[in-house]
């Protein structure tokens, strides 16, 4: 066992995207490139309650995206 957390990216491994899992080096399918996108360099042990509430109450993915907070509490 490695004794540490690993971030995984389920969007990878298709044409022009190679995000093979490695315990030595992180390999995400995509990194933030659009202004305003954030990539938090740590793993939350518990999900942000605001996010769970928004997902549970939203009627569409578009509504989720409109109402997500711009910053997570940590």
C-alpha cells in the first residue's frame, strides 16, 4: 500500500488524451485552461455541503453550473 491519496481522472484515455494511472506521477486527462477554472491541489475528505445541496436540488446540469460557488471552503 502506498500510504497516500491519488487523484484520478475518468475523462481520459481516448483519442489525443492519455491519462494513464501512475503511483509515481499524476496524469490527469485535462488541466484547467479556461479562465476561472480551478484545480485544487489537495483531496477533500468530505464533500462541500453547498455542492451536495446544489446537486440534489438542481433540475439540470446547466442549473448546477449556474449555481456552483466559485470557491470551495477548506
